[in-house]
C-alpha cells in the first residue's frame, strides 16, 4: 500500500474542523479511507481491534501532516462502540461523522457456511451498523453515518440478505431523522491505496459539506481489477 501524502491542493482542507471516526481503520479499505479523510483536513479517529496496527496507521497519517488518533474497540459490541464514542467526545468535543466498515467476507461457500460463521457475518456487518445508528440517534443527532457494505463480487447467497438489510436501514433511516448512506465496492480491498482510491473518493464526497443533503443513498463503486502477481521463474521450474 502506498503511503499517505500531505495536502497539496486548495480542496484538501474541505473537511477542516470535522472529526470523523473510521472503523476497521487499520486494514483494507479503512486505511485508504482514513488517509483520504486526513488529507482533506479532517481529524480522523482510527477504530479497530489491534492496538499496534492502529497506532502504526495513526503515526503514518500524522507524519503525512494529518491529525489522527487510535482507539481500540470491537464495534460489534454496542458497549464498546459507546465507550469509543464517549472517548472521542472527551478528546475532541464533537463527532461529525462515522464511516463504518460493514464488509466482512465469508471464507466458506454458502452450502458449507456454518451457523456460527453466518452469525459472525451478521454481527459484524448488520448488527453493528444498526447498533451504531441507534446510539448515534440517541446521543448525537446530526452526526452522519456512511456504511461500506459487502463487496459486490461476493457471489455467495449469504451476501444478499446482508446487503438487503443494510439497504433497508439506509433507505429508511430518514424516518428517525438520521443521515445514513451506503457504499458498495465492486471488490474487496487490494491493499493498494491507488487501486482503492475510487472507493475512498466516494466516501470522501459523501463527507463533504456540499453533499450534506444526501441521505438514503446507495452507491455502487466500480474499482479497477487487482493485477495478478506472476510467480517467480524459479518457482515455475
């Protein structure tokens, strides 16, 4: 993955003054999204389950000229999210937006998917999204939420009820006066910020003040294919 670069254009401060939390920020799309938000001037809170990788990611953003802090939390547990949210408010006094990575994949085909594996997918992607929205509605009305949902290249039948649940949440969140949008990437993260940039840019656009009126939107984001790595000649002999 390429390293984050410091702001270089007049538009790079479009999110100045905003505090934005990103879940799963130490891996996959979370890293690319966090870097894009930091370059745009936001103070980024990196949330995830590994203290070391979170600290390394935050350090990288700080070295590139951004503002970032790591907070370890399992957002699949509502009390963990609530604790992280309270910590953010203690530090910054505000939380303007949340980007939640609800894109955990199954590593088993539908036929062989166990009940435990299905429940883990549901908890990580759907339950956590509903819990975050509920806590935001109770305590931080006005804070926006952008979900990054299951990738469109995951063809297993188990992906469809998850996407359907998230679509329903997003499309009807206005009933609770919530601003929630959903972004669906065409594939899993490549780990390369340049290849994943279209997804980060879609999330960044939804975070900008110019598009604050958008809610209930579902964006399908096509991404360039990941180049296949050729095996070394020695391995082919």
